[in-house]
C-alpha cells in the first residue's frame, strides 16, 4: 500500500452546506497536518532508535572482541613460557649430560606434563574459539532477526497508518452517504406529502365533477319535465360570417320550438329575425286594416240615411272587421308574450349553459393537470426509491469492506504480537 497523499477534500453535497463543508475541510486539513507531524516524529524516533541500536551493537562487538584478543595474547605468553623451560631443559641437557644421565625419570615426567599442559591449553583455546564463533553466529542471527523485526514493524506501522487513513476515509464516505440518505428521506417525505395533497385535490375535483354531472342530469330532467326543447345555435350574435361555435345550445318551450320550426331552417338568430319580420308585417297589415276601418266608419257616418239593407250589410262587415282585428290583436299579443318569454328563456339558459360549460372545462383541465402531476410524482417516487436502494446497497458494501479491513487490521496486529513474542 502506498502512502496516501495529503490534500484530501470532501465534496459538498449541496450549495447550502458550503459553510459546513468548509469547516469540515478545515478540520480535515488540521487532522492531516497532525497526522503528518506524528509521522515525522515517529520517523525521527525510529532513526534515533536505529542509531542507538547501532551504538549498542558496536559496544557489544567491542566487548566480545576484547576477551578474544586477550585470549589470543595469553596463549602466546604461555607458549613462550613453555618454550622457555624446553630450551632450558635442552640447554641443561646440552650443557650437563651427567645430570640427565643421573635422573632421566624426572626429565621425562616434566616433558610429559608440559605436553599435557599444551594439549589442555589448545583444547581450551579451541573450545573458546568455537564458543566465540557460535556466539558471533548467534549474535549475527539475532541482529538479522532484529533487523527483520524492525523492517516488519515499520511495514506494519505503515500498513496500520494506511488502514487508519482508509477507515477515516470510509467514515467520511459513510457520513456523506448518511447525509444523502437523510436528504433523500426528507425529499421523499416532501414528495409523499405533495402526492397526498394532489390526491386530495383530485378527489375534490372528482367530487365537484360528480356534482356537475348530477346538476346536468337534473337540468335535463327539469327540461324534460317542463316540456322544454334544446335547440342548437350555430352562429354567435346572429353573425353568419363567424365560424360555428361547438356546443352552444338554447332551451325553449315546445310552443316556441314549433314557432321557430315554422320559421324555417338556419341558426336561431336568423329564425328570430324572420319571426320579427313577420311580426312587423302583421303589425303593418293591422294598421292598414285599422285605417280602412276608420275610412269605412266615416263613410257609414256620412250615409246614415241610406237603405237599411245597406246599413245592415255595413254593420255586418264592421262586425267581421272588428272580429278579425280582435283575433289579430290576440294572436299578436300571444306571439309577443311567447317571443319575450322565449328570449328570456334563451338568455337564461345560454348563461347557465355557458357557466356550466366553463366550469366543466376548468374541472376537466384541473383533473388532467392533477393526473399529470400524479404521474410525475409517481415517477419521481419510483426514481427516489431506486436511488434509495442504490444508496443502501453502497452503504452495505462499504460496511462489509470496513469490517473486512478491521478484521485484517486485527489479524495483522495479532501476527505482529506473535512475531514479537517469538523474537523475545
């Protein structure tokens, strides 16, 4: 594992958390600075420890080499001492043969003792040299083991620092994920509340739509009950140049409907104009008849002394004219009343129909918008649920990785402890 670089910076979740992210990044930089200072102090302590160990090793080597040099100097003195008696004996033998001839047993025993002493000295020296070699070998082996232990200790220390850094990084990642999860939960709650509000609005609109449908049904029942007739109107305000308006209707009585049917085909305004024209024609005819009646009355007044048969005929014609005038006046009044009533009914029903159609259109558009919003909210909810599942999977994976790293760190600590115990 390589040593992780400094300058790690947490990515902010949202812009509104910039101050918190700056504080966290400042804390992270301070922690990294403290970690770098600890590493530098640890490295300096390691160098000091290595120098101290080298000094102790040199002192130990000097202590071990000192008795070895003394041992090598002592046998030399002993050899010189042993050679001295031999030379003395030889000189004695050379100078005085009489004494050697006199006591040969004494000289042989001395020589035997000298040789035995030399053999003993050589054996002791060999054993000491062998022990010294074994001591040096064991010392070099211990030094090698110590160096390996120091290297493994440094490696374990580096791995420990790397694992601690990874654990801190994973903790930061888990904290960020937890913040994201909290944000997701909050957004999900808001979306759920908005969805509930939209559902409530849809229910209210549906209830109003049902009320409007019930009102339309009651309107149709009332129209049918009162014997009214619905007549479609093709042109607004009687302007034939305009395009026909779809859905414009008028409600009139059956008598008015019959009168309108007698006016012929065409829009309602055109037929009403025709009826108005016919009404004007009838009124003009009535005025003409009235004028003729006045003229006849004046003629009759001038000819009072004429034949009674002629007077009777004139009286009979006057009665017929009066009867015709009464019938015409009655029909005209009836037509006027029916026309005014029909116009009032038409105006009222047109207003009601326009208002109801506007309400129905608004309710339909509101219901469609509510359905669209509900679909969008459902899609957003599914998306948030997918993101939530993904975040939960990532968190679970990170927890597994963290537990694996913790187990690995504990295993490395146990191996390190076992290695130190075995070295001791």
